[in-house]
């Protein structure tokens, strides 16, 4: 399943922006090849329109900056295909995420639920998600990026009572 050239550029742009607070538009567009330049321009335009990046004007220059939505998109890309290099051999630890995001931040809540599902987490109670896979680092970063204090709690443990363990095992096997 190949991705379109435009998609590839979009993902590259998001990845570049993830590493820096902002990047000059000239730096990204400084491409000699006209065809590539056009594809880049289109990708940037689409990313701005979809709210993944924002353009900031300063000193007569345009800068690109990743938005919260862009960070979510990037995390979603990380969970797709080849980007996922997470061990599927169980290390005996449970990853439990408690998600308690208020109604006024519904979009973020939906985005996080989507990422949790993509990362093979299973919802066992309304706000409690579990997984045997080591995705805690990704969600720790997401927590930091979105500035979620106690709204997102990450617990990694090997100690569960037997009944809870059975509930978890049943949920995962579904």
C-alpha cells in the first residue's frame, strides 16, 4: 500500500516541524526542482487548511509551526505501518491509561481515543484503556505535547488482582 507523493511530503513536513519550534518557509521551499516545489507548496497549503500547521509572519518572513492537531496527526502516522516498531512479545507488564478529558476538550478526547485504538489499547471501562504493548513512551510524549496533567494518567504494572487480570485478558482477546 503506497502513499501518494503529496501524502509523503505532508508526513515529511510534519516530521521536520516536530523537531523544531518553527521553520522558515524559505527553508522548506528552497527546492530547485519545480515539480517537487509545487508538490511541497500544495502539501503545505493542505496542512495549513486542515489545521495541522500554522503560518506565522515575522521579520517579513513566513514561518511554519506545528499545531496540536498536527502533533496528533504525527502520532497517528507513527502508529501506522512501518513506523511501528513496538515489540509484540509480552513483557509481562500492563499499560493502563486513564483518560478523563472534560467535555469542552472533546476534540482532543476523540483524537486520543482514536490513537489509543490504533495502538491496540482496549477500553475496559469508560475512561480506562489497557494494552500489553509498550506504547507508554508514545503516550507520555502525547501527554506532554497536549499539556495534559491529570487528564491522562499512564500506569505500567505487573501487579493486578486475579479478577482484574481476567477482565483485561478477556478484553484483549476480543
